[in-house]
């Protein structure tokens, strides 16, 4: 496994319940600020294997990124179960964004 992938998995696992991070934020924290799409691929291919809280990652506007309504509903429900308010498939980043994570090089 590549170092960026390993760091991404570690960061996503550390997002606390009731909080979210954006794809770009995870990428920046993992050391590659231009790799938001790679974060998406990691979530898609490794969430089950590594038991990642995939539902805690949203796009830069705080929106659920799934176009498929069934998948969006699953993410919305999981976030709501953790106390996150989701309105029109959007989360308030001001309220719920996890910002206490140091860039990976400092961990």
C-alpha cells in the first residue's frame, strides 16, 4: 500500500463521531492537497476492508457527493444517527467540520 493511501486511511479512521472532513481536507492532511479524488477512490475501494467511517467525508461545500439517492440516503442517515444535521443533503461545515487534525507530517 502506498504511503498516501495509508495516511488517508489513518486520518479517516480518526474523524470523530458527529464530525466530518472534506475530501480535500483529508488529502491536505495526508500530505497531498491536490489528491481529493484519490481520497474518494480510497473510500470507494477500501471502506469495507478497513472499516472506514466513509460517511464522515463530504465535498468542499459540505454536500453529500453521491448522485444516487439511495446511497445519499444511507450517508445522510448515518450522519444523522451521529447527531449531524443534514439539510438538503448538506452539512454545515462551520458547525461539524473536524479541524483539530494536524497535518500528517506532524503526527
